[in-house]
């Protein structure tokens, strides 16, 4: 039982570490363009044919539906907001996510209950703590995906605004500008292009104004810059002025913001390198320098420490 408890604790620690480290690794991978292997290009048949849901996801969705029906309060507002910002916006996504969290908590609780080496009070405390940690940890993974997607959208936003400025100066209206840019940036700016396509559907189906639809898009993405651009466009349309001027100002402000962010990231690199240098570089330098001296001192001190023998 002791061995089983050790294996269980090791598995919990490794699971928590991987769940915390995975979003950080993915963010740095996309930030610096580092990939282990190139992305596989999808053929026309792959793009048309959508992948089928696996049995695991179907089971997780069924478990999530039952959990939400039994305890509606577990689908809190923060979870819904994170799923919306991460582009998981359907009811099936919410049910699958709740089902995954419920399954993880249930499996961990069963492992603790079946461990007979723990005392009753220790087992109860471990069950409460493990349930809380296991229920909250997927939110950190989801928050990492949200940050990654927001980072990509902010990087794509200046290019999209520049294209909208060109279209506006060519005499197109705001909705036609968005429609044209959305079609032209499907490959270069896929995240923002998908959001612009949803914006066009909101305008055409729900009869929203374009600036208000832009503001709703900013709330869906969790990006404040889109909301600021929407406010500038609302002000420009109310005054009847040219929309290219506020768009140009937003593009300049966004590029300045991205430049400052890159400068901040560059200034943090020396601090991040200190642990790497201390762990991997300094031993390689000190061992050749201090090794012979330590051996000489130990040889000289050996007779003294051995009692003069």
C-alpha cells in the first residue's frame, strides 16, 4: 500500500506539473516560432471532411451533461468566460470540459479511498485538497490557451487594420472593408479572420451595427484593443467623418504596444538566463578550475584528518 501511495503521489505531482507547464511551453513555442516538426498541410479532402468525435469525448460530454443537470452551479461564469475567450463557445464544449474535470476528480478520489495505508482524518483532508486542486488545475490550462489566442489576435490586428485602411481609402464602406479583409486574410490571419466572419454573420443575421458587432467581438475574444477600435469607429460614424483616420491611429497605437512588449520580453531574457547559467554553465567552469585544487588540499589534509597515520 505504501508503494501504491508513493506512485499515486508521484503521478499527481507529474500531472500538475505537466498541466502547468504545457500552456507556458505552447505560448513560448508560438512566440518564438520554434517547432519540433512542421505542420502538416491539409488537403482539400481533409479540409472538407471534419474529424469525428471520439468515444472519449462523447463519454466526457455525457458525464458533463449529467453533472451540470445535477449541480448547475459548477458551470460558473468564469468557466464560461474562459471557454468563450478560448473559442470553445458551444454547449457541447462546456459539457465536455465539465465532464473532463468531473472525471479527473472522481478518479483521484477513488485512488485516495482505495489507499488503505492512510488514516481516516488524513484521508479526508487529502480528498478535500485533491478535489479542490484537481478541479481548479484545468482552468490554468484553459487560461494559458486564452492568453495564447489573445496574443495571436493582437499580433494579427495591425495587419488587418492596415488592409481595412486601404479598402476604406478605396471608397468601400466599413462592412464591405471587413468582408474583403476577412476573405483575403484567411491564411495569414486565421484567428482574426474567423472572428470577422462571425462579425459579418452577426450584422447580417441579427441586424447589429458594425461598431457594436466589433465591440461584441472584443468581448468574445477578451481583447481590449478591439473594443477601443469599436469605440473610435462609433465616434467617427456618429460625426460622419472618415473611418480611415481612427483606424490608422489604432494601428499606430497597436504597433507601439507590440514594440514595448517585445522590449519588455527582451529585458527579461538576462534574468531568465541566470538559473540556466547557475545550473549548467557554472559547474562546467568551476569543476576544471577548482577540481585540481580540491584534490591537492584533500591529499595534504588526509594525514592530518587520519590522525597522523
